[in-house]
C-alpha cells in the first residue's frame, strides 16, 4: 500500500457528480485535463471497476479509487 494513502468522504448535495469534477474537487487532479488523463489511462476505479468515462455519473454509495486514494461518496445531510 502507498505510504501516503488518502481516504476521504465526499458529501454529495445533488443527484450525482461527474467523475472528472469529483477528482478536481477532492484534489486528486489539479485540472480537468489532468483528471481526464487519469480516467482515460485507466487509473481510476469506481466500485472496484476501471472507469473510462470522464463524465460518468458518480452517485451516493459509490467508491472512487486510484493509486493512493479512496473516496467514499455519501448523501449530504
């Protein structure tokens, strides 16, 4: 496991968030372009499966992960 592993929870205030936006908001990628490259290079998984769609709709209950991070998406109270 990566020594700098980061696990966090993202509180969703809408029905879904596009994957590329989630990666930017959670500081996994500095820009949308970098987020897109991570996705198309197959470096991002959603619920344990490689996700290649930049605008994949990430909903509450899903887990987004990659090298050194894991984001748990939940509904905001």
